[in-house]
């Protein structure tokens, strides 16, 4: 199924497509995060993944709330970007690596995912604001803040000691 299922005539149409893409990305991440947590050897990194899984489940619920409020069916779309990011992460984990290097690789893969989500949520929030969807904009802003905080936590773990241990 094509990302742009029909002709996009308005910003409203594009906004709906962005919501579908984010929903697909998040539902894929809900499936990938338990594996990432299981593969993490550092307890703080494992905890970060477990915490983000709970947040991601809440983010899926927020998107569903937005979809209901705007009468947008979020299903039926596959975010190919998230598919690729998750596949790359799995590929990296299948390499023969030390635990320390594996943890650094998990952070690198996770930050790529976070940056993708930050971009998507920032765009969707802006569209919601322009279209006057104040509740949707507020919910998207809440998720955007969570994604930015997760990225910061991962960055702190990497720079704080995990990358050093992987040297």
C-alpha cells in the first residue's frame, strides 16, 4: 500500500497521512523494544528501554485518541522507515560483538529511531496547530517531549560511560 493512498489535496489530508505513519511506527516499536531491552547488558540501558516501552504504549493510545477525535482511521499503513530502522538494529545485534559494543550499538540504533520520531512528531504537531486541532497538537507535543527526553537519556548513557566501555 502506498504511503499516499489517494491524492493529497489539503494539509488536512497530509496531516492524516502523517498520523497513520506515526501510528505504524509506534506499533512496530512496541514490538521491537522488548527485544532491545532483552539484548541490553547494562542495567540502566535495559531500564531505559523498558521505560520507553511503557511510554510508547501510551503514545499509541494518544494517537488512537487523536484518530478517534478527528475521525481518521490510523490502520492499514506500514511505516517503511521504521521497518528499516528496526531491521538495521536487529542486523547490528546479530554481529559477533562484546556486550559493551552491543550496548553502544543499541544506543546508536535507538537514537536513529528517536530522531525519526522527533522529526515526525514535530511536523505533525505543527500541522495540527496550523489546522486548529488544539487537542491533537497538545497530545502530539506531549509525545514529542517524551521522545526528546528519551533521546537525551540515551545520549547521556552513551557519553557518560557506555561508549567508553566499548573502546
